[in-house]
C-alpha cells in the first residue's frame, strides 16, 4: 500500500521549516488505515547550518550561543550541554572505562601563588587550583563549539552532572574557596 503525508502548514512557508504532518497508511508504524502525526522539518539549509523552526538558516556556531539568531528564537531552544541515558543518576559514580575495575580520575594541584611560609609555626599559605579529570561514558556532549573557550556549561547543566567530592582540610578561610 502507498502511504501519504499531509500538512496544513501555511502556503507562504512552502512547507520549509518545522510543521505537524499527518501520516496515513504507514505500514511500518501502524495498522492499515490508521494515521499519526509527527513534527517534521524540511530544510534548504546546508549540512553546516541549523534549520530554524520557521525555515531560516543560521550557522551551527550560532546554535546555543546565548544570542537569538533565528527570527523565531529556535536556535536557543533546548540548549543543554549534554544528554544522558534514561537511567542516569548524578549521585552514582560513572562506570569504569574498558577493562578497568574502577573509574580512573586524574587529579592535579597547581600552586598559583605562595603567600607565606612560616617555618617557626610550621605552616604555609598558598593560592592553588585543583583540577580533576575523568571520562564519563554515560554523558554525551552536544552543541559544542569549535573554539573551546565558547563551550561553557550553565549552572543547570552543572547541577545535573555527577561530580566527585573533594575535601581539603585545614583551610583558613573556607568562605574564600571558589567552587568551579
């Protein structure tokens, strides 16, 4: 049997952009004679461009860059930095990679400034940067930019992600510690 798809999109759109389509007689997804509706996007944009919901085109670099570039604003919709699988739990340690038995984490401390060394009292005061790196197989990043500096995560995205706990004892001014 032949299937047919119809849309009631306004004529002026020439069906370009995102519109609801009603599909009839699609034997793959429904019994004979049944119909269903899906949002489908038809585009004249190149592979290196994003199709706005209204059919306009913007560069992929303009996707999720914090500025509205599509006239309808669709280039700034659903701008999550990453996606996870349905059972993802940010409170569980990610599984190890490959044949490892535990998650491998690289930790480094960079001493940015030596403020004071007191040999008599046996202490020193420094400014430091702690860096932690690991590979999480449960996270797939999206909307990445060519320039690394433009790949920033929102506060909401950071809150959705598993992060290892780090405890540094013996900090003089805890309120001056910056969480990053």
